[in-house]
C-alpha cells in the first residue's frame, strides 16, 4: 500500500467522522494505485452504503484494475463486522479493506461463503 494511497484513505476517513467513510481502492496487480472516494449513501458510525457516481464507475470498469471496496471503522478493529459480512453482496470474494481510525490500522480481507480470509497488506 503506497503511502499516498494510504494517506488519501486516512484523510477521507477522518473527514467523514463521526460516520464511516467508503470508496474504492484500485489495484494494478498487487499494488494499490489509487483511492476513489465514495459517498456513504446511508451515513452512520456503524455501517455504510457505497455510492459512486455512475459515470465515474463506468470509467473505472473500463480500466484494467482490480477494485477493492473500502470503508472505515471508527473504533472497532479493522476486521469485517457481522453487518459487513451480511451486506457483502456483489463484493463477495473480492478484496475488502477496512481502516480503523482509533488505532490507525488498515487491513484487507476477502469475504467468501466459507468465511473471512485475511489478505496480506504491505506498505511501500
């Protein structure tokens, strides 16, 4: 996770307090190359509903990148909550990043039918 991408995630999460922030992290191979801010269409400190401008989303889908959904937790650990697992929907099996503001931790996961799998997340 390059420092610039991580900084963009942290800034967005902090700006959205007391609610969760959300967006997309774009990866080329195993390297994060960009953070795309989303809007929490259901602002809350306990859950999120990712909304991306439809035209921007279409442009993202034309790029050869992997999209990872991101959201922040205010104080709970950067691990998918029961709500996250229940609401995974189309993101099942895809990279899923969570940043915890209180502890400044960023973690990556994959939520699959058999459970939650950690994805190693390095820094660059």
